[in-house]
C-alpha cells in the first residue's frame, strides 16, 4: 500500500548486562491519521535496524487495524412483532461495525422491568461478517404487567462506544372488564 511518512525517536536507551543495546523506538507520523473514519483500515509498520558496523536485522512487521467509528444498532425487534404483548418476547438486536468488529464481551443488551430491575435472560450471539445479532430470551417467571425497556450498549474491538439504544413494549395480561351496562330503552 501507500507509504506514510514519519520520523523516529529513541527512548529508554540502555545497555543490558550482556552488552546488548536496548531502546524503545517511537514512530511519529508527519500527518496524523484522521479521527473521522476516512483513514480507518489496516496498517503495517515494518522495522529494520542497523548498527554502526552496518549489521542489519531482518525486517520485522506488525499489522494493526485503525478504527475510529463506533458501532451502531441497526434494528431492535420483538418476536412476536407487537407493541402490546401477553408474554415476554424474544428480543433481537442487530449491531453493525465496519471497522474492527463488535466486541461481544462488552456489548450489553438487557431488559428492564417496569420497576427498573433487570430481567434474567438467556443470551446468544449470531455473527455474519460485520453484523452481530444478539438474541435475548427473557425468563417468563419475571413477567408482570407494565412498560418494559430494552437497552443496548455496544463497543467495538477498538474500544469505540456506540450510542446507547433503547426501545419499549407493553406487557398486558389483564383481560378486559365491563365497567357498566346500560339497558336499551324499552328493555326490561
């Protein structure tokens, strides 16, 4: 790929007890990489060291992914697909990241009960390329009437935090009831 210009500096220079030289080499780019996503991608740094006697090491390379864009939530869906339910639904949250990928260990989805407590749930992940679907199956023993909130907090492998996303649904297990009955005129 394209070569990026920079300069090096040496820190922590020392000679070990075995007479070998040790130092930390710092590479500083002439033009820093942008933080708007336009420079995101894979980069390789190659180091070849020579001494004053012109002895050289073989080139040593390390490749890393530069990622400045946070992951996003592209969908939150319920199964069954209703806004008023009589059981806690299976919840699917679709996360996407075009950079380093979703970090599953710190990407959290949870369901809050009407009183604000987390509902225990079985969680599973499905991944297709840059897309991860998190499926949450709430424990039905904690179902009670009221407004529930789904919360998703995601991070990618580069540590970028996505915006917290949420959605709500209503759980209603109470049957309708008759409040009053007025007989029609002329009926007895």
